[in-house]
């Protein structure tokens, strides 16, 4: 009871005693600790071989605390699991780094203070809000801010003209109309986010572009080369992988989620194939540089490597160069082909990526020449539709003379929408051109375009944005993205991360009441402070005291949290105006539209389609939803046998029909107080077939459904009745305890006894009917089996026959493509199987204790720390994310 009245009861941290955390060994950990203690008794020394990072150093410290060894203890560190590395680590041990332990513990404490102070404010003001976090909340703000940019974006339309020019020798190349009468033709980059032209470029409509295409492609109109510029082209290889860049590139190239990437990398590391995968260093050891150069020389020749090794330095804000980059393990890199038989398909793909990137990082530059050509038409034919007399075309292309590192690897780019034709043409190859050369137009076409809103974040681009801003640490990015998805703040649409509506009031509250905690610069400064603690520059307790209690320069988290609960208008917080009469509201049961009738002032609520993304709820779409007739229960008629009304409804699990039971009679006034409960009478219900609709089903069909199961006939051998019915897995036949699935729901009423007997004569398939596929995709890259989209009891899901992954609410089935299906299955595979439930044994009845003699009362005061440790209990309702590494 005492501890619940203290800070330790709330945080498991004694904030009044130098922020001392209260550690309690879990039930699961007790056996492990006991085993370690037993082993330590017979050991001559103890080697602490945990990971060489903050978390690993803290684990080593905790081991010392619980084991209390009496034998010598040494700390060994390594970043790859090979014989040579482990041997070297044993020979060169060091002392435990207490500053690193303090830094890790400070992160844990900071995240706990943040979560336990801020999350309750969210719970009280935003229905359905789960948690806030030091890195989680700024990451969510990035996604929400991007969606707000998309909502504010106004698309603009423009047109351009592209053509194929042909030399007299027959060689053709692409050209684009760039100027008219010496004024540039507008492209997507000439428009602002509000759809306005922000330059003096000529805006072509689709009509004017078509007229120009006709004039420019007319017989006798020949573009003449007026200018040719050639510039040297050089491209350097990318640095070896850090944790962040590995997650980004695996997301872009392999479509792996950050969590999936880290899970696969963990396995590769533990099996001695790669170095430690949690690092923000881009440097390679001399041994690794030699291995990469040797691999490149072997495959691509001695000319593929420079005379001197390439050295890289990280550019990431708050980077720590404690480890090497992620690379293949050992002083000789095993090639992907050598490991092909030892690795799973997903492991091999990631290893291949790491191997290629590492080898390429030590190869020579790619070199070539970029050529830009200008072609002119000095006099356009005069027509009524074309008011220009002069046109200018442009063409560009790059020719590589030395592929260099591109022989091994080429870095991918983020999936940003490009509206610049020059960027698309930069990879083209131009034939030799000379000034004065006359060409002919062989193909010409006008195209209309719309400017595109800023691209949503993918996992790869979100990781990049977090790293560039110095928010969080590479080791936390995968878990942070998983948290905001699992908390229901974000869902995936393909590879894009889309905020749910609840994310908007959550972010708005944090921004208004905890502005510092979601400020990108402030969050990055926290990371830098934590690094200073790790370097021994700051004292942990002093820093935590200033953060939580504040000082003369700023308020502490405690005071900010108290003030944040005051005068918050929850209704306004959870409301977003779409039009003067339509508001988007986030309520207890999810988002909905609140529509006010201008004439009467009457307010009605309208449900939102779950697959509708926030940027798609335009005023026009909101009005369309508001104008749709509401779905009401349809009374179909009266059941002639029972006299009860039969109603068609739309429910949580789909449309169905049911009967309306009469209201129970009121008990007599003189009825006895205690009365045996009468059995609960439930109305008959039946789901509609997929071919049926609430709006069109009639009474006769509804009564037929409610009459199920249907008796098909008796089995002549066993005498058992065979029935047909609809169940949780679809239509089926039943005979005693035996069942057989039916191919279609309509067969429930059509099948006769002969057909039923023939069906029972067939072998039973896995005890139940297989759900028919709504879509069929290509084979999963990991299992090699076809991916199917199916409709199950709990909604649509994708499966490769081994892994079933639910399609998230909000993701439209029309938008579900092969890449999205692979991503869903990969995420489910990375999470692993759900833990099995273990039935709890019923406790044995306690014997009544024998009467004890009264004795003199003696009070023994226990040490405070021990009392705290043994009585610590966490509130059950809390959902807090600890974001330390």
C-alpha cells in the first residue's frame, strides 16, 4: 500500500530518491537467473559477452547485480560471431562501461516518465488513444503533417508535347518541347502547392498542346540541332550500410518492413554471416576493406578497385562511430552463391544486398558523359490555333564509359512522384549529334498531366526522415513503426503509411499542450543529451531532475502534464471541419461525419467507409456521403407461423435477417422476490448469401434462410439424417459429427439426397471447406507459393498456405496489390506465431489455519529499497511504450 502512494508505484521509479529505478525479476526470468547462479558457482571466471551497445552493456550490468559473483568477471565485446573475432574478444577484455549503462538507464527512465505522464492525458481527451512516446509521437507527427499537406494540396493541370526525332541515318531519340518564342513551357515544378503557376512559363492546355503537336508534326517541319553540350559524369558508390540505410534499402529493393529487415539481420548475425546489425557507423575495418577489395578484384578485375582504399565518414546527426558498418562477417567474404544452400530465401536476399553494397563501396567511380542537345524550329506554320512562331526542343542522356561500382550494385531512390521530364530522360542514350544537323519528327504526342501531392512516407522514407532529424536511434526505428501501426494510429496502403483519423487529435493535443515533446529539434537535442551522458559529460540524475522538475529556464514535464489537463475542450479537439455544415468527429467507436441541416439545425451522424484515407475526404466526398440515404432496418413482413416481424439488417459481420421477439411481460407485483431464472430466448438469425442484399431480399427468402438447417434426407446405411446449412466457414452438409463442404451457398437448397451421399463418399479435406480466393497473386518470394486473397470469418486476409495475414481495416481490397500482399505476409512472418494460451491450474483449497497463541507484537523495519522492489505493481490499464534501445 505504501508504494502505491509514491512515485515508484506509478513509474517503478523513485523520483524522490535520485530517480532510482525499481527492478523486479519477472516470473519468466527467475528460472534463467537461478540457472545462471548455479552455473556461476562452479565457474572459475565469468565472461560477459552481451552486445556492444547501450542495451548490451546494461544487460551485463544487471547480470552482475543479480548474480553477485565471487569469481573474476571480464567484459568481452565483439561485432561478429566468427572464431577469430571471439578469440580476439576473449584476449582483449575490458571493464564495464558505467557511463554507457547510465545512458541506457536514463533512456528507459525518460521514456517511462514521458509515457506515464503524457499518455493519461491522451486517454482522458481522445477516445481510443493508446499511448504517447518520446520518438513515437514525433514520428506520428511527421506522418500526420504529410497527410495535412496532401489535404491542403490543390492539383493543377497542364499539358506538354513529346516527340521522337530521327537522324538521316535512321537513329531515333526522344525530345521534349521546352520553349515557345523563347519562353519556357510550364512543367509540374512551376506550380505551387495551392495549384497556382509560380513562374512566367507558358501554360499549355490539352487543347493548345494538341494544336501545337499538329503544327510541329506537319510535313516539312524539321528540328535543327542548335546546341550540343557534353559534361563529364561521375558517380561515387554509396557508403556501407548502417542500420538505418539497411532498413531503407531493404524496404525499397526487397519490400521488407523495417521490423522484418531487423529480424532477418538478427538471424544472419547470430549465425556468423554478417557483423552486428545495430550501428550508425559507415566505417570498415582494415580487414573488411581488404576482403571487399579482394572480392571486387576477383569478380571484376584489378581495374575495378582504386589505388587507395575508400574511407567513409558518417553524416548522420548524433551518429556514434562505435561499431563497424553492417557487412559480411570474416576476413574473406562468402559470396551469396556460396551461402545459397544454407540460407532461407529472405535471408539470402538480404545477405546479397549487404554483400553487394559492401563490395561496391570499395570499387572505382562510375564515369561517363552527360550530353544535352537543343533543337530549334525557327518558323512554325501559321494556323488559327497556334499563336507561336518559334519552338525549341531539348534532349538529354548519359553514356557511361566506365561502369565502375555499378557492376556490383546501384542504390535505389525513394518513391517520390517525379513531375520533371528531365529526370526521366537523364538515363536515355543520345546518338552522336552535331550543330546544324537536320532531323525529322517521326512520332509526336500531346499529353495532359496533373500535379501530384507530396508522397506519403513509406517505412524507408520515414526512417530516413527520422535519421536526418536526429530523432531516435537506428535500433529503435523498426519498433517505433510497429508501435504506431499496432496502436491503430497508422495503417499501410501498399508501401505507404497512412494516418488513421485518431492520429489527428492525438497529434493536435500533443502539439498544443506538449509542444516541446513533439518538436523535432527538441527531440533531437534530447538524443544529443543522452549521448553526452554516455560519454560521461552529463550526470544522469541532474539531467533527469531538470527534465522532470524543470529549472528557472523552462518548466519540467511534471508541471507541463498537470497544466495540460486543464481547460481542454475534448469536443473541439476531436473535431475537424470539412464544410460549414459537415464536421469530421473522432468518437468512442471511431470516426464519423456530423452533418447539420441548415434549415432545421437537426444533426445526423454518417459512418465513414473504413478504406477512405484522410486526404480523400474532400468537401465534395463528404457531401456525397451525407446525401446518401441512411441504411435502415427493412421490415420484410410477418412470419405466418410465429406472428413475429422478420427484419433485414446490416451488422458488424455483414447483412442478416432476424425475427423480432415480443417484449417480455412485466412480473406481477406479488411475485416472489427470488425466482428461478427463465431460459433466455434468442431470436433466430441467418446471414444473407453473398448474392443477396438487404435492400432487395424478400420475406419468402428470409423465411427460407431462417428455417435452416434443411433436412436433405436419411442415409440409407446409417439411418442418420443429412442436413444442409450455412456456417462460420461457409455452406456444408452434416451427418452426425461428419461434415462436407459445399461449393456454393445456393446448393444448400438445391442438393438432393443422391448428391449429398456422393459428397460424403468423397474424402474429407482438412475437416472444412477452403475459402474461395477473391484474388490470386504471384508466388511469395519466401515460400515460393501462390498468394491468395480470401474472405474469412474475421474479414479478408492474404495467405500463401503457410502464413495467414489479416488485411488491415482501412485498406481497400482494390488497392491490395502483389507488393502489399507480400508485405502483409512478411510482417506476420516476422512477428512469429502467437503464443499459446496455457490453462491456469485451479488453486488448491486453503486449509483453515489453526488458532495461534497471541504473542507480543514485534515490528521489523525492512530496507526501503527492498520494500520497493518486492511491492512494485504497475497499473493494469496502462499501455506505455518504452523506446530505449
